[in-house]
């Protein structure tokens, strides 16, 4: 049976370049980067090279990149680290209702510790309202955390405008952006855009799992969360994941070398998918055709169950997800979709189809045919 993997927002298969770099580093450069002998120096060199690549992709300097175990850790580090470092100046944090759980749950925990958190609404189009943000800022606001591309819908938040708005404030407010779904797909330029911290992840761009980074602009006040041997300039102790970091660097290099071409090819495939899927009876596009990320399509079939649709598609070798993979373990309705005003019927009937570096036009055509057949089959069952 043909297999079509369309769940790249959950994770992408590893790129050959990344796998090769990972394998070489694991076998050859096995030293501890902290060791003073040659084996340590070789391993340290691997990390430095990857750091340069990741920093370059974000328009920053190598010493502004801290490697982590993934974006969940980067988000925890950014939010808790800034909250701890700046608690003397204020205890107010602003974020949105549509963040990934690694931001949302971290903010919830900080609330229990006495911080005050404002969760911005989103409009029906899934975007935050800049006026609401402006009004939410108070003298005690220390941190704003807003995602760039939403992982369930592909909707892009106006982080450039947020950066400009925050720059105009008299008090300096630290600005963190979760750029997991935009990194290596759209430009992400923290220094130009007034962003202090950016979280990225390796396995969403064709690198290995369990590695990511936090970009920390020079001068940003942040306290370490993980203490120990003082690796990563004291901000993230623990022996570095050298093979993972090597693979991450190679994936970024490959993705950035073809970024504009890959992004425009992805966008063409996404439009092809939207056009074909929109012709299916009962389909509704959540999000927009224009202005969205090139690789995520969220479709709702009100009256059907997205989860059942997922399993029907799986029988035909097509892999998609319902809402976000990270929250699919809980049965609760998607926070993002309900924040956009979708009814529970619409949210339950939603599936996310996400494309990546190895998706082809044939994959899209096959998936759309399968989707049409599965929707018809499921709709007939529901009608009975
Ligand atoms: N933020 C967003 C927007 C994501 O999509 C994800 C992955 N689902 C994460 C954070 C967490 O990344 P990781 O898997 O590297 O911990």
C-alpha cells in the first residue's frame, strides 16, 4: 500500500544530510565536549559549527544560541528564566490563548507561583488584536510570549508589529516567540524584529528528535533553569547531545540552503490541497489561503469526527492528525479552535494536514482522493 505522511507539524522524517551528520558524530566524535583532550575538542568543534549554522539562520551571533532538548525545554527556559530574572521589576506576563502547551502550561504554573498572566484572545481569523495587547500592558509587565505560526492552523501572528509596539514602550519588556513552526520556512529575524528570545526545534525541520535551541539576544536577562556543570554558558547544564546537535545543524543547513524554493514549493502544494479538499462535500477550511504558513492546512467536517477520519485515512496509508499531536492524548477540545470561535461540532470534525520537505504533488493527489472517499464513507455511516 502507498504511504503518504502528512503530519510534518508533529514531526518530519529525518533528512539524509542530518542522519549522516548524526551518525558520524555519534561514531567518530564521541568525546565529551567539556574534556580537555583532543576527543573533547573534536566534539566541541561539532557543536560550534552547528551553533554557527543555527545562529546564521536566525540572523544572530553564535553566542546567542543555547542548545536544548527541544522546543518544549526552550519555551520553559525562556518563560521561567525571564520570570525569575525579572521578578524584581514586575510579575505580569502576557501570552495568548492559542499557545503550544509548553508555553501555556508553563504560564499556568507561574500563575500558581504568584505571577499574573493575561491570555490574549484571538479574532475569528485566528489573529491576536494589537489593541488588546496594547491595553493589556501595565507597568509591571515583564514578558510577552507569542507564537509565530500556530501549529494547528498555520495562522501567522503579527510578531513584527508586536516587536515594534514593545519597542515603543518606556519600560523594556522582554519578547519571546515560539518559532517552531516557522523556523526554516518563513524568515525569522529576531534582531531586526525586536524579539529577545526565540524557541526552535530540530525534528520539525528534518533534524533528529530531542534537540532544539533557544536564541537569546545579547543583553537579555534570563536565569538558568537547569543547573550543574555550567555548559552552554551556564544557561543549560548537562553534557551536550553532540550527535543530535550535529544532525540539527545539518538539517538547518539543508533547509536554509533551499528555503525560498522549498517554501514556494510547499505553498504550491498547500494551495493544490486546499483547492481539491474544498471540493469535498461539507469541508470547511479553518484559516485562510493567503498569509498562512506554507505547510499547514486545517480542515473541518462538521458532523463527522476528526479522529475517526484520521483512522479511516490511516487504513489507506495517509497519516494526518487531529488538532495538534501534542494535545491529542487529552480528549479536551482544541484550545486554538475554540479560541477562534469554532463550535464544538466544527472543532471535533477538524483534521490537520501538514506538509514537509519530502511531500510531492502525487502525495497530495493521493491524499485528497483518499480524503474524499473517507469523508463519503463516514458521512454515510453518520446519516444511517
Ligand atoms: N511549540 C510548537 C508551536 C510546536 O508545534 C511544538 C511541537 N509540537 C513545540 C513547541 C514543542 O517542540 P518539541 O517537540 O521540540 O518539544
